[in-house]
């Protein structure tokens, strides 16, 4: 045990997780997930589905959440580099509408745990990136919601300088935090 470092973020429930990397001239080895180590840090969620995506530079995916079947996600990058973001959408949370971002890369091997109740998204900073995530619930078609990636009230500081952004049409049309707040009442 003790093969991971868990750092709480400034928003309750978000964690940056850094595995212990054992390397030598041949390469490296690391545990990317160990239930006992996570549980020792108070993270005893059960993951039921793993996903992987590959995207090219400038792709911005998000900000997504699930409406009726929320998913906690443990995310990491196995190739390339992304800027990963979570926005607190938990009604009654003292940090409602606040965001936290972290750079994830194959090089730094950091992971980011985003619990249920958050919108999540990422921007690819390298020529391409492969992104993996473990989920606490299964994907349910038709259950996706979203928050506008550039909502000025949320104010995510995406590192977009020098990038040509590539977004799906739906990701350009999600509602704002104000719209979501009205629906949550």
C-alpha cells in the first residue's frame, strides 16, 4: 500500500492523484488504480465502466454531466497532454459554479477524480491525446446534460492561446450556469 499520493483540491470532492512511478533504464511501472490505496484516502467508490478517447489538438470536449445517472470519473492521459476541468454543480454546495483545472499528461502521469455532481470537460493541448476514465455508473444514452464551455459566470480560464478550437455543435449550445440554476430550483 501507499503507492499513490492523493491531494485534495480547493473544491471539496475533487482530488489530484499521483501514482508512484518505479523506473529504470528499461522503462517504468506504476499502479494506475488500487482500491485499497484509494480507500485509505477516503475514496471508496466502485468503478463499473472504463472509457478511452483519442482527440487532436484544439479539441474541447465538455462541459458534460449526466442528468439522472451521475457518474464519478477518475481520469488520466496515456498519450499527449490536456487541460482538464471540473465545475461544481451540486445544489447547495458552497462552491457551486466554481471550477478547478489541472494539466494531465502522459509525462506527469497525474489523475483527476471528479465526483458525481460536477460538469467535466477537457481541452487537448498536444498534437493528439489519448484520454482514459473510469466511471462509477454506466453510460445511459439520452442522459447527458451540459454547461456552456465559455460561460462568463463560471469563467474557466482555458489555455486557448495559439489553438484553433474544435467543438461539437452541441458543446457550443449548452446552457449557462444561470439557465441550469433555474432548472435545479
